[in-house]
């Protein structure tokens, strides 16, 4: 019959396959560049956690940190600051120190003034040149109206959660 007329249909099949290949490659490359191999949330997570704890102390006041109820039940920290205990204990480390003039004082494991400690906060070395990924240190002062006193705090928060296998 008319074999010359069928040649156009065969060329269109190759064009269709080529177009599908270009679109598929575009989707794969776009996803790779958007997510990428160096996607790591640990710094952001540690910063958000220390910010949330700071806001909790500022909004709730800090007198509850020294109450007998808190000394008997440290889980009150999670309730007051709206934190999930299981998630924090598995993926993060927190240390809250009052009256710490220097971060190194708060990092000292023998520091008896630490109000709250959970996890291995020793992962941080903020004074050193090799600050580790996922470490956040916040220092701030809070004026207690009831006690008419200014209290300084240091919050050390770390994130151990690895988002990707190649996160170091």
C-alpha cells in the first residue's frame, strides 16, 4: 500500500519517546538539585529548640524552674515548654544553666547549677573552632518581677537526628 505515509507515524513515536525522556530527566534532575545530597536540618532544629526553650522561660517565667514541684518532677519542663519527651530524649540534648557567665561553665558536667539536663550535651564545643553541626547556644537575661531580680541563662541544645544517611 502506501508505505511512505507510514514513515511519518514511526518518526512521531521516536519523537514521543525522546520527549518523555527529556521530561523524566528534568524531573529527576530538578528533584536532585532541590533536595540534594547535602540537605541537613540539624543546625536549624537545634536553633529552633533553643529558641522554643528561651521563649518558654520568658513567657512562663523562670520561678517554676526552682520550685519543689519541678525538683520532684522534671517532666514538668516538657509540659511547660510544650515539648515531646520521647522525641527530645531520642533525638536531642538540652542543658539549661542559670547564672552562667560563660558557656564553658554550663558545659562543665560537674556544674551543680544546671537546672535541666537531658541527653549528651557534650557534643557542643562552641568556644572551640570546631563547632559541631547541630549545636545551638543561647545566652539571655530574664527579669523576674516577683523576685525583683535579673537572672541570666545559657541554653545549650543539640540535634543528633540524622536526616540522611550521608549526614556527618
